[in-house]
C-alpha cells in the first residue's frame, strides 16, 4: 500500500481530475508547505462522452463509461490515500441536458463531487499550467488547448493572463458536424475553416490589442501533432536514446504546413500507420489540424511550442494559489527554468552551500575565459544550472554519484528546457568527476555534434570549480582568471590554507587544459 503523504514532511496529497469530452485525465500530487509539488501518479481514461454528439442528453452507455472511469480513478486515489479530490467537468457535462444527473451519480456511486466549470475558468486553468510548464521569458503567447467539445484561447506571458476565451470548436464536435469523408474533402475543409474564422473573431481583436510572438499548444490534440512532427523531423536521423520530451518542443509554421498537406491526403488506414499518432485520436485529429492551420495562417504566427501540462495541473496550481499561503519558492523564482531546477534540488536534498560555491566559481571562470572558449550567455546559463545540480546524485548514493546525477537530470521532467538543453546539463553534471567524455559512453555518443562540442567545455570549467571547493568548506572567497600565452592562471583569495583547494582543482584540470590549449596554474594572492 502506498505511504500516506501526511506522514512524510507534512505534504498534502491531492488529486485533480479533468473530466473532458473525450477523456478523463487524473493526476495525483504531493504538495509541499512551500507550494511546490511532485507528481505521484497519473491516469488517463478514454471515455468519449461526446461520441454521439454534443448539446443533447448523454446516452446511458456514455454515462456508464464515465462512471466506470471514475471508479478506476477513485480506486487509484484511495490506494494512495489522497486527502482531497478536485474534479472539474468541461463541455460535455456543461451542455448535456442530463449533465446534472451524471454529476449526482458520481456523488452517489463513486463519492466524487464534480464541479462543472465555465469555459473561461477552463482557459484560466490552462493558462496557469502553461505558465508553470514553459519558459515564456517575457514573451506573449497565444495558448490554444483543443479539446473534444471546446477550444480554449489564452493570451499570456510568464506572469499575466491578458485574454481568456472558450469557443465551441472542439475536435469531437467539429468532426461530428463537418468531417463526413475519408480522406476529408476540400469542401469539408472549407466549411471547417469558415466556422473557425467566425469563431476566432474575439481572438482577432485581442491579438490586435496585445500581439503575440508564438503559438503554444497544450493537451492531447496539440501534443499529438507535435509528436508526429517530431517523428517526421527525426526520420532517418540518428537521435538520442533519451525518450523524446514534448515539453518545450518547438516547430515552425513551414514544418507544420508541410506535414499538414501530406496528412490531410491520408485515409484512416494510412493515418493509423503513422507511429506517433495516438490511435484513439485517429478520427478526431483532422479537425484539429485544420484549426491549427487556420490559426497559424490567419494570425501569421511562425513558431509553435508544446506544453505537456494542461488543465489538470492548472487545477492543482489554482488550489495552491487559493488554499495555501506559503508560496516562498514560487515567489522567489518566478522564472520557470530556475524554479524547476530548485524544485529538483530540494527533492534531492542538495548540498546547498557547496553547490552554490561551485556555481559561483564556475561562472567567474567562464566569464574570465570567454575569449578562449567562445561560449555565449545561453551556455553560461546551462553551466549555472548544471553546476547547481552536479552533486544531486548523492541523493541515490555516494558511489557513482556523477552517473546518478546524469540519470536524475534526464528523468526529472525539468520545465522550461528543451530536450537538447536537458541533455547538455545532464552530461556536464555527469562529467564533473572521473573520466572525461568519450564516444564509448553510449549516451554521450548519442548527442548531436553541437552538444558534443559544448559538454566538454562546460564540464572542464565545472571540474576545476568543483576542485576549488574540495573541502566543501567554501575556503575560496574570491577568484580571478587571467589568460596568458601558454598559461591560464587562476588567482584565489582564501580564508585559510589553500593547499586542499589547489590540489583538488589541479587533479581534475586535464580536460580544462586540453580545451583551453594552455597549462593551468593556481596561485593564492593576498587579501
């Protein structure tokens, strides 16, 4: 039996259920007193409440599928001793004449109370999730969540919602009303586009007022489109053995349109043959693709990003915002990337003083040697985060903790980073000790040429910085690096004797010297 959350660090275990038109999504999380949370488990049930159309009564068999799905979710929640279940229903329940009956049955038969929320609340929750999941970095984005019954539109940056709307143009509804042929006909596409353009009038006005730099897609339809484009991009190209991360995955309008033109010519059998297509979406995905195409062309948007967090995470985030007062971490680190890294550090009981010192030293060395290594500010930030995380492998064991750090970073679901960035940080942390990067190391060998060039540079700097706090006592108070012909001299000011720090850095300097094409010297200067 899973352990109750209340016995571990006073965490609060909560479940959120997104009761959608096509599927029910549940997530169970542990919320800490500081407002951060860990995902404990998740469950998705394809229910297709709107299979027979929307707006009328739910058929008995659809209601029963929904109740059966809730029973499974409730069983999972009970096994984890969930303290509170937050269940929110969207279009299918809101519009059904007997939606109230379904809600009552959920109370009577499953002991789950469902709130049927309006579309604007749904949009608000999705906006929270995307702000939590992506590094918007001050960019204003049009967020689009294509559901079964409705599609939500949000204009937001990393801190504010500027526009919230929900339109009845979900893929189940539009497929039922307009997609009659297989493959879809040009006439049906034209009719879909006419409806979409009419429904987008409010978005038109909002974009004229606020403007955006990209489209962000969340939830199943947009994730599945991203997965298919990613698979097409990777076709015939050697890729990393790390599983594809869709969060932060970005593609261009040109890539989408090229895929769109091929996909719409396919019939159902051909679509099912595509490895990245979720078979449960084969009958609905076409209407979603036409909507994305309409949005991109009408609003002249060139970039599309993907968020793996959606309404269910938004439910959790709104709960935290409304119910919990101690939001120290969220307030201290509003930037998605920084917050996500510190959430991982806290989970792994990091060696804060040592890791912070190593990071400070690494960044000083990076700045002083820019003319030699040629890396940019983006690489500097990756070095900063890798340095903070370099020792988190101790959370698993002391032995081979550098390899454990690689595993933890690759699998931590860090928010706001691309897969390529996560792989670089993970390998820089992995190579902070022991052997230097080698092509015989399978995961390093799987990296791209660009990644393989960056990892040794950043790891070489980190190794020296880590050695300069060999005592874990922060003996080095200040540091300056001077590059001369044939020599890189690191001048250190220390509180006490520097021998251990100098020894620690010099025994790990081989990679640094190779990259700098100079010998390393470390000298203590007075002060």
